[in-house]
C-alpha cells in the first residue's frame, strides 16, 4: 500500500513538472512571437529592440536565483566562485541574442525547428575535432532532423506568415539560429567543466553566476556602446505599457520554467527533462500555427514530424542506453 502511494506521488509530481514546463515555455513562446511581430499602439510601431529581452530576462533570473539561494540554500560553501562564469557568460549573452534576433527574419515555428537541431553541430564537432565514432541509429536521428529542417527551410512560407515578419530573410534567420546553437554548445561545455571542478555547485549557483555576467554584458551592450538601443527600448516601454507587461511576463515565464526544469532533473533525471522539453517544442509549433496565425502546409507539417521523429528516436536510444547501464550496475 505504501509503495502504491509512493508511486502515485511520483506520477503526480511528474504531471506537475510537465504542466509547469509546458505552461511556462509555451506561453513564453507566444509572448516572444507577439513581441517580435505585433504592432503596438495607435502609431502601429514594432518593438525592434529584441536584444533588450535578454537583458530583462537576465535581470529577472538574477533576482530570482538570489532569492531561491537565500530561501533554500543550506548555507554551505564550496560552489564555483562567481567570476568563473565570465567566459560562459559571453557566449550565453551572444547566443540567445542571435536566436531572438532571428525572429525578425523567420517565423517562430521555423526558429523552434532550427533550434531543435542542436545534435547536428555536436556530432559534427565530435566526429571532426575529437574523432568520436557514432552508431548508425545516431546518424539516422541526425539525418531525420537535418533533413526535416532543411526541407522546411526550402519550402515556401505562407504570405500571411511573411507579412508579419519585420525583415523577411530566411538565410539570415536560419544562420543566426545555427550560430546560436554553436554558442550554446560552448556554454554547455564550459558549465560542465565548472561543475566538474566545483562539485558542490548547484543549479541556483549556476543560474546566479550566468545571469550576473549576462546582466553586466547586456547592460554594456544596450546602454554603454554608441549603437546600443537600451534607452530607446525603455522609452518604447514607457509609451507602450502593453509591451512592458509582455516583457515582464516573458521574463517571469523563463524564471518559473527554470524552476520546473531543475525540479524535473533532480527528481526524474535529465532524460525525462529532455522528453518533456522536446514535446513542448512540438506543442509550441502547433500553438503558433493555430493561435498565432502561422499556417503550415501539409509538406511543412511533414518536415516538423520528421524532425520530432528524429528527436523522439534519439530519446529512445538514450533510454535504452540508460537501461543497459542500470542492468550492468545490478550484475
């Protein structure tokens, strides 16, 4: 009876995590698309300063992680010093800025699809630079994802979707997305090396360190450089309070979503988190197509299915590998 109760609690907790991640990031996606395509106020102006979203996100997550550390930290030391995140902070500032900037040139579904192909640069770098050999199923996953994204990019986008973009330019938009993935790869590798050197570092420490440096770099970029548009972004928000509210909600969604991701990884492992976030991306594309007026053709839906088929197969391969490792430990 006790085991049954424990199992039920785990199912309820997992359902809670799924609902939290889906709600936070799907709504954040809707807000991101709104801010990049909507014309605000009577003057019908677009919010052109999309890099400002990263600064706002950094500030909110910095405060959020500081509060979480004060509330939940046991007061122990041994985590990574704040200055160790300076290099990862650079790539973590440039990468997401490119991803958001891409929304000026390609639709939100196209951006989500392009950013779902993270495995491609990872495997490419692994095989060319480090000589890593991958299995045939792993290459099949990559082929499905790369093929789906490539065909989606080559297919004609609907005129309704193109009319919503600030500056339609597919090659530039996809190029920015893939540069975003490359910078993300460096960021993840640097974070892994930091946690290896400082094993007592927890998720909140990383979140605090990354967003501290992200805030510093973005403040310099937005307000310190001659071409910085920080003051124009603030002025736009003053003139259009609706945009300011959307930005605040966008940032809070990111912070809340991080909470649920940390909870999922700590209780159910990274594989469960990968599965939840991958399915969330697919639902985001469906929501964008249905609610935000970005109609996809049947061929484009075929490409979307191809990409998420490859991602689902990758998750299955990881699950099988995990099962084999657990069996080896038992024997």
